[in-house]
């Protein structure tokens, strides 16, 4: 066997396994989007932390839903980039930015004055 054949015989199965693993990442349905599960869990934790502070609402009363997601990558995986939050008579939309992470984009209140 030549050195090139040996190299290919080792690299190609590894590349195929990595490609298959990336295409089989666990996903979860949130709103109209089927997104990468671990990314949603990470985003939800970060958005919840901000929403508790900004909306002055305990996390137990917050409901989150994906409102926007990235275009599918080469494996068909989508990642959340907009999350809607409702709770304590507030609604807010958080968007993911490159520089600041998750930030509130809009907020409305249904509180009676």
C-alpha cells in the first residue's frame, strides 16, 4: 500500500464520521423552528438571565419561544437568533448580536396603570 493510500484510508472514514455526527445533532422544535438543542439550551439560559433582570420577572413565570433562526448550515442545522419572552404582563424580543450576545430588541407591557 502506498503512503497516499494509507493516509486516505485513515482520513476518509474519520471525515465521514465527523460529517455524519454533525448532521445528526439533536434538534428540538420551538415555535416554527427546529433548532440545534444544545444551542437553544445555551441561548435560553442567557436570555432568561437577562429577562429576569430587564422585565423584573422571576424565571419561573417566563415563557420563551424561538422567533427566528439562522439559515440551515451545510448539514441542515439551524440555530436560534431571535427569542420571544413573555411573563409578568411583558413581552420582549431578544436578538443575538456578534458583539454583545443576546440583547433586548423590543419590549411591550400590558400592565394597567
